[in-house]
């Protein structure tokens, strides 16, 4: 009987320890990476863009965020060490697979650490100061908020010409 009580007590201590350390704001999104959604300019509804390649200019190795894949949204990481990030959108579909049709989105921002809580520590807050975009197949860009942090919400809305 004593062995069962010891196991039961150990189980209660483990459960209490795990639940006492949980803080929902820590588990939403551990990184401050803005989410961009893709929309049709004509219908204003979310769309999936087919055969899309997206990469960051000046990112380590200019790594592809998307490599000739379909997507309706995309996380677009911003470096904390700078104040600007540029992303190239290349369309791989046969009729529009031409670098002359590439679009570039540049976002300028200020970033700073923001204390959240003792459990979570600090996160980076970004305040967007302005942005520019070429308009080959991207019609326009909207930012519902000019600031973002680790809360996992759509921060950038990219409207494509779909005619």
C-alpha cells in the first residue's frame, strides 16, 4: 500500500509542477515572425497562389521561404539586427515565369525587446515605419496593424491581380 501511495504522490507532484509553469502567452508563438496572407484584389477573398517562390534579399544564403509551392499564407521573418527586410516573389507558372515579373516587398521597421513576464521573459516587438512594393502581379499590400510581436495573427495582407 505504501508503494502505491508513493507513486500516487509522485504523480500529483509532477502534474502540479507542469501546470504551475504553464503560461498561455508563452505558448502562442515562440518567435516574432509576421504572417502574411494572400488575397485576390478582385474578390477580396483569401486565395492560394500556385507555383510561388519567395526569398529574402540579404538573408543568410538568401534562403527560400517558399520554393515553387502553392501557398495561401507565409511567415516572413524580420532580422532583429536591422531595420528593413525585403522579399522577392517569383512566379513559376509557365505563362508568368519571368524574372521581369518578380515583385519585391520591402518593410522598414523598428525592433526592440519587450518584457512579457517572469515565466516568458522578453520578446521582440516590431513597429513598422513604412513599406514599399513593386506592382507586377501584386496589386497592393495592407497592414491591419503597424506593430507585431509573438502573437500568431496575420499582420500583412498581400493582394494579387487574379484576372
